[in-house]
């Protein structure tokens, strides 16, 4: 790798980010075409079902691309889906060399696109800024390999770990910049999940509100084992889908009224008396929901960790202290008895939003054939599930 090649690939990665909020459950992909040290074409995947980055790069080119060098952040597709295969287009356009950040983890591609290019005499290099490309597409990689949504547990707490005062007041723990960034995450992910108690207490809209762009509202998922959500809740009045995840304990009359308001129903098996979160995540994956932002309270967060559905944690910390032995924390439940059994995070990053701090990390999972499982021995199974 040299600085020039890295410059072109970084441009492709920046282009890929322009698709955030528009391509789920497809990957974020960018591409540039270089002739004699000049970028003559560039493109990115703009919308789900639309042309891929490579095709948009070809369409933008003002010169003949024969013999040129393409940089693309993800292996060109080799199959017919909603669009024709990009590998075929690259061959037909006469591209001489293709540099790729990462192999496509989709099992129906997974190296086939690269092999097709090589078989047709095109020079291929793989791995340039590969880690950056993988981080950009962490949602897609997880979803395409597990068929379940990538779940981020977002919390906001004071310096002493509280998410509300002893009276339940929580507005606002974090500053405006932190809260705006959370709306950007809502825009990026497909769905947002809360428990019914949050809806009853706060009556949130669960929408996306951004200053500079029109944000995409995530699918709203309310975990409510008995369908006791108030029918005048804001989630039924906002644009977009609202799904109530419930169980057979819910009254049919309540479910009918929810559907009359436009709400959708997912009935899960009863697990420990309440909603089965693993079943729910599988169903959401079948609905092509590739990602979930978990904005629950302490009980829902603990149950999600216990169920093994959390993949990443985003913890905003404000430099405030409120105290209170009974003030709520971001993870409740029965808790873990010994420090040696604590749930650990890896790949830690720290970001400042003025005086607030965001700590991000992925859950450390034990090796398993189930991509969505963690070591549950560290969690006391006496705890209850959630609503």
C-alpha cells in the first residue's frame, strides 16, 4: 500500500458513508475510477434496490474507462439480485485493475466476484483499508452472516452510573450534542426498541430529528408482553412502522385495537413469563430489519444482555453526580455475583461531545457456532425477563 492508493480508497470509504440511512439491509459501498492519477468517476450505493456503487461510478465517468483502475470498498457482486452483477459490468467496461477493501461476507458472493474478475484477466488486490471497511459495515456483516439484527445497547448515565434521579427525572442527563448524535444513530439503524414501561412513563415519539438532513425514522419496537400500551401513545401517531412484541397473554381485544391504529403485532413464545427476545430478533431479521438500537431501561437492558442479543454498547457519560441508593442504573436485574464473571467489552473507542464522553465497545463473546450467543453462565438465571 502506498499513500496514493490509500488516498483513493479513503475517498471511496467517504463516498460509502453517504448511503447511511438509505440502503439497509444492504451494505454501504463506495467506488472511484482512476485514470492516469486522476479520479474520473465516483459513486456510492444510494438506495436499497438501486444501482450499486460501481455502476454509479461508471455513470458519472466523463471519459472512457477502458484500462483504468477501480477502487471499491466491498467485493463486487457476482449474482443477479435487484440489480445485475457488478463484476460483469466491470469486465464489460474494460477495467484493468480493481482494488477492494474487503471480501463480501454474503455467502452467495464470498469471493466469487473476485474470482470472476481474475478469470477475465483483471488484476485484483484485496485488503486496502480493510479494517476501516469492516467497521463501516459492521451491521451488514452481522446481519448477512447471522440473519439477525445487529443490536446496539445505548445508555446515558451520570458519573455515578445513574440514569434518573430517585424521583425518576432524567431530562436531561447528557448535553445537546450527545442527544443529537443519538438521533444520527437512529437515522443509521433500522429499528429502535424500548420496553412498554418507557412508553407509559415518558410517551416518547421514538423518531429521528436531525438539524441538517431529513432523518429516517426507525421502525419502533415496543416490548410489551400483555399489550398494555396506552392507545393514545405517540408511537401510533408518528410516521413509520410501530411493532408491538407481545405474547399469548395479551388480550385479543387489545391486539385488535392496536392494529386498528396501524400497529403491527409480533407474538413470541413466552419465556420466563414474558417476551422471548431471541425469537423476536429472529423474526425481525426475517422482516429485513438489520439493526436495532436498544434504548431500554435497566430491566430491559439486563434481559437483553442475558438473552445474548446485544452486540455493541454505546455508553454516554455526563460529568454529573446525583446519588441515591434507589436511583435507577442503566443495567438492573439480579446482577452478576463475581467480578470474574463480568461481561467484557473489546475494541474500545472514546469520543468527546463537549463535556460528555461516549464509550463504545463490542461484547466479548465465547467461541460458538451461534453468532448471536454469549456465555450466559455469567448471568444469574434467577432473573426475570422483561416487558
